[in-house]
């Protein structure tokens, strides 16, 4: 069969042929398809349906029962729009099914609806029918125009593709069908036959037609699985290759954690490390001991104690006479880290340099000179400042705190000489496991799941205006007992339709009202970093009892005595942000109380807030957030650099992801570089799709 029609063409030519040469496509239609990103036959073949239309509840008119949702297919006999006395318009469409039964579909006041019909047009109508005298009627059914050859989709699932103007669903279905008929024979199998068997995957020639036009739901599931697996496997191969290459090319100083070094560092910590911290430290120490750059993500829920782990790693570097740098996303956090380290290392020889706002030009120059001369061991600052200005004498470790905005491709670029440094990236935004394995898939991951002992739970309330007086009473009582609290307002965006109350206004209202008896501080965006630091320091030291601020306190800020959190306009915060804010008050030995005042404006914001109130588990919230927002937010963005998934859905394909990742790692271990002949096609596919974003260089 194969090649009979086109004996002179190779398989690759058939697949690469412009869409214009597919059955039913000419130059005009080709332009329309181009707008959908479909240029070649292969593009059409691998245009996976967005969803499927289920015709399994298909009825002929004579089988209809009143009230249930059912679908009838037939031909449009006639249609008529007429006005009523009261000025309304009614459209009636008469459809004749294949047995000669009639169904009347009606629409009220949808004048443009009739443009969708033509006499003799095949359609399906889905809705709840009613018997009106002798005739069955459906009001406002869902109409789907069908191709002439889609006469009898009994029990079928029909694909639903993304559309663009100028092409209809049935037309695109027909083009895909044509492409399958013409080109399916040219499809090349990427997986060796034994591999397919072993992994329970359908061969491509069996799977592709079924994924477009499934014969039933089971077959669809198996066909879909094959492509989901393939897509995730190719990505995981890319990530594994990247890792292998980085291992081979990035030399870093080998920093062994001897028993003596370990004892000296642990002595500094005023508490026993948690089991999670110990495990993470062991993993990091093992990485640092290798002459290859570490690339590790440390994730842990807010308050799980990541800073200590980072401090440990940095001190290992310092013990070997190297420098380590800690970078934070905000000034407030950089300042806090620098204080934490100074306290921790008060009695030691370690020299800390901090590059935070408020330094005079002279002091800053001097600090930079010390770092360049190797006269500073630990360097702390914001990511922006450090990436821009600093030249290091002997940098061995880079720690990036609160890194959640970037993915696979992003790594700090630092000015340095000699070997690569080791990298430790920390995030408190719990990331759904499936996302960690893809966007951060080239990193090793350590996770802190347990909080330090003695932590009290936080109670969370969702409140409206009627609860304000009660909350401020409670808030005041706790302040009198010696606790501290935050009041957080969203950042006001100039373009907002319904402006939120600004942080200044909130502050004014509180100090002249419910909190007038207390020492209240304010941090707002137009303050200099020195001013912010001063206020933060007063709050940390307990000189201020309450702090009114925007979400600058969202990341990292650690004041264990603060146990009260008020969030204003809660609907304006994302779930991760809300969780971060609540994380500010779960750090000490007193229970925390968080109240969110909110007017949910959409279904999504209501779901977000409900989820927030229902659990304090960051990993669970991350999963909900991911499901609500969808992967679109993560993939295909400039930040992350990875192209969007075509068929896999990380919210539901977690198991296949695990499997594909395991298999990809095993394959790259057995055939580094995918050099063996039977892997040539796989290698080509990986390079074609991910070679550039993953900088796979000369593989293949
Ligand atoms: P995060 O992981 O959110 O960055 P931090 O590193 O700021 O958390 O730690 C939160 C608080 O917990 C800090 O006050 C820190 O001193 C304290 N802490 C960290 N580890 C422990 C521990 N093992 N035992 C007791 N307290 C700890
Ligand atoms: Mg932190």
C-alpha cells in the first residue's frame, strides 16, 4: 500500500508537503490554515483535538423522550425568522432525521442565528426536547454543522479543533480526515517496536486516526496516552540531555563537607535541625563535594526554614576559602538575610558584605572592591544589584532566594573568573510536582515538607464588611497581649477600573480609628529603601506593633512575634501571594490569625479564596492554583521559554509524566547523547523541538 500513490516521494516529503496539496485544500484555504499555524501535512496530522463532541446519546426523532439532553442529526428542511407582535423575533428551523422524523429547533431574539443555516445542510442539534402538539421542539439547542459524509455519527466522538475565522469545524474535520487518508502511510514510528510493547504504547499508525476520530472512549484514552507519553518523553529527554551536558561541561570547585566543617557549622545554629533540613543539607553537601556545578532547587513551604539550609551551604564554601553569594528579590528581604547572617556569625571570622540600598556611593565602591579582592566571604544583596555590579574573587556558590518566576532557562549570569559556581535556587512557592518535573526539570530538587517544631496553626477567615468591627477588636486585644500584626493592601494599578483603597488611606483610617491606641508603621512604594528598612527594623524590634503595607512583606519577611494578618481586597491577590502573606504569621510559638476581607468578583476568585481558607498546605494550594489558572500561564511564556504542550495536560497527566521521566533518564543513562542508530529519530525530534531553548548545542 505504502507509497503506491506517490512512489517517487519519500515519507518525509509527504509529511513536509504544504497543506495546499491536501485533499480539499487549495491556495485560499491554505492561507486560512496558516493562521492556525498549519503549514504542512504533518502540522495538520498533529493538530490534536481540543475536546470531543460526544454523540453517544444520539437519537432519532422517534426515540426522543421529553426533558433529557439528547442529540439528533438530520438535514435542514427549511427555516424561517418572523417577528412577534411584541417586537421580538423567533427563528424556527425544521430538521428531518434519516428516518423522516421532524424536529423543530427554535431561537428567540437571536437574529444572527439564521445565518448559520442553509437548506439541505447536515446538522446535529443537542438539547432537551419537548413535545408541542404533534411536533418535537428544542429551544436553543447546541448546533453543529456536519460534513455530508458525517451522516451517521452514531456512538461516535467527533473531534473539536481550535478554529479561526473562515473555517468551520466540519470543514477542518474533513481536512484532517483527508490528511489521514493521504499521509498516514508515511508516518514514521519514533519508538522501536520492542519499546512500544514494553511500555504499552500504541504504534503511531494505530494511534493517530483514533486520536482524531475515536471509535470509542477506551480507544481514545489509549491513543491519547501514546501521544501524551511521546510529548512528555521528548521533553524529558531534552531535559536529561541538558543535565548530562551541563554535568560534563560545568566544572566547579569540589567542596567536601568534612566532619570537622560540619560540626563547626552546626554549632552556630541555636536549634536542632528538622529532619527535612538535615536531608536537604546532606543532598547539597553531596553535590558540593563533586567537581561539577550543583544545580539544585530547594523548595519548602513558607516558614519551613530554608535560610538555615542556605547558610549551611554557604559556610561550606567559606570553609574552603571560597566566596558565596545570597541573592534576594527585594531590598527588604536582602536586608533581613544580611541581619540573620550577621547574628548567626556574630562570634566568627566570616566576613559578610551586604549590597543593599542606602549605601553611600563611597561605601558601595569600597564594598565592591573588598569583594573583588577576596576580602569578603559572604555577599548578600538583591539579584539586580549583584548581577549588574559585582566582580568576585573566588566565587563558589550562588544561592538565589525566592526564585519562582523563572524556569528552565533562567540562571543568574554573574561576572566571575575561573570555574563555574554551584547553584542553589530556593522557592517558597510550592510548585505542583508535575511542574517541577518540567519547568525545573533540569534541576535536582530537595523538598522541605515539615515545619520546625512548636509551630502553631494559623486560623484563616474570609470576611465581609459586617465583620470589620469585630476583627479590629480582636486584633487590638492581641496587640495588647504583646503580639504584632500586619495589614496588607494590594498594589494599586493606575489602570484599575475599580481602584482599591491605597495603603496610605488604609493607614490613615486605622491610626485615626480602630488602631489609634497603638504604634503603627507604614511602608509604601514611594519610600526609599533606607526608609523602608528603618520601618521594617522598628517592626522587627517590636517598637511598632502593627505594620500597614503592600505585598512587599509577601516574600520572606520573618518576624516570629507577628501573628495577625489582615488582607484587604483579597480578591486582588493570587493564591500563591495569599499563601505567602499568611506565611508571615506562622513562624513563632503563638497561634496565627489571618482575616481576608474580600469581594470576590468572579467565579475564579471565589474558588481561589475558598481554597485559601480551606487549607494551609502550600502544596495543595499550588495544585488548586495550577488547576484554576491552567498551564497556559507557565508554558509558552518568555520567562520559561518552553513551547506550549500540544496534547499533554499537566493537571491530569501526572502519572504518564512520572513514567516518561523515569524512562527518559534511563534511556539517557544507557545511551548518553542518544547516539545509537535506533535512537536517531528520537534525537532528531528532541533537537527540533527543544534544542534551542534548552541550549542542547551539538547533540545530534
Ligand atoms: P523560609 O523557608 O520561609 O525561608 P525561614 O528560613 O525564614 O523560612 O525560617 C523561618 C523561621 O524558622 C525562622 O525564624 C528560623 O529561625 C526558624 N527556624 C528554622 N529552622 C528551624 C529549626 N530547625 N528549629 C526551630 N526554628 C527554626
Ligand atoms: Mg525565606
